[in-house]
């Protein structure tokens, strides 16, 4: 075959493929429009499959909402959250930053050092040290909450892309099947109907195969979604550990601040006793 003939053959093949693509797209669009208008029949999925899809969709929606809210608690600053998101997408580690509690502690330590000769400065030094220690506990909580809750849910969400792709393919094949069935119903002659029934059989076979693939993927996702409850339990444990440690440090901090042998405390005592004496008079 000559080169020119080969080019014509390839061009003709590409033209046929494009024409078939346009035809399929047109039939699908027509079927969708007919379904919305109620003028054509459609194949409904069985109840079990519908319930399976609804369960997976609900879990996906609420997992996304919960993950975003937990991230909001862990990092209130939207600019930092976006920066962390970008870093993860390009494969970098999240940046370790001072928590707001640590920033308060650092500020108190700096102020206390600058006024260390006063009672006020000594109180700030004590509180600044404990605020830093509470911030360290907060760092641990943030890290553990991300690893044990946020990350597993994000990884699960990333895998849903394959399921959604299979579901879109199933929808497309369902439209092809229903479009073929409706063409058979609208056939003018028995011969035309017989020719079109071959397209129905082929479309039904493709639909059934895709239906099984999609169902198996959804069932597997449904089982794994149920197992995600362990990460909710982990989040509860992480928070309990943090609040317990923070409470113990806060109680110790208050005791250290109030029990310090300082002039400021003596002045408060004198004011208190002076007030009591005035009341007695």
C-alpha cells in the first residue's frame, strides 16, 4: 500500500471513530433529556445497590466535613492550612510552627525577663514557662490527631476517585442501554427492531459487567468505611490525653503563681486584712 493510501485509511478510521463518539454522545444526551422530561423509560438500579451507593456517599460527605472541621481546630489560621495543603500535594512535610499557646508563653517569658526585678516579672516568668509546656502538649495532640484521624480520612478520600470513575462509567453504559432499548421500542418495522436488538444485547452485556465491578468496589469501600470508627476512637483518646496533661499543668501553674513568696502577694494580703478591719469598724 502506498503512503498516500495509508494516510487516507488512517484518516478514514479516525473519522469513523469521531463520528461514533459524536453519535454515542448525542444518544446519551437525548436519553438524559428524555428521562428529565419523563418521555422515555430508564433502567433503575436495585434497592440494595441504591442503599449501598447512599451509604458510601453519606460517609464520603461527612468524612470530608469532619476532616475539615478537625483541621480547623488543629490549625485555625486559614493561610497556614492552605500552606500545609500545598506542601502535602508536592510531597513536603508540614511545617512545624509555634502554637498560639506557645506564642503566649514566649511573650510572657520575654516580658518577664525584661521585668525580672519586679514581682510582676517573676509571675510572668512562671506562667510563661508553663504556657510553653502546655503548648508542647498541644503540639503532641496536633501531631497525633493528624496522624490518627485526619490523614487516614484523607487517604481514604483519595481512593474514592477510582470508585467515582467506575460509577460514571456505569452511568454512561446505563444511558447507552436505555437509549438502545428506547430505539427498539420506537422501531417502525420488525426487521428494524431485530437489527436494533443486537445493540441492546451488546449494551446489556457491557452494563452487567460494569455493574458487578462497581458493586464490588462499593461493597469493599462500605466495609472499610465502617472500620474507620477506630479513628474516631483514636481522636477521642488523643483529646483526653491532651486535656488531662493541660489541666494538670494549669493547676500546677496556678499553684506556683499564687504561692510565690513575693512582695505582690504580701501587698494583697495586707489589702485584704485592711479591708476586713474596716468592715469590723
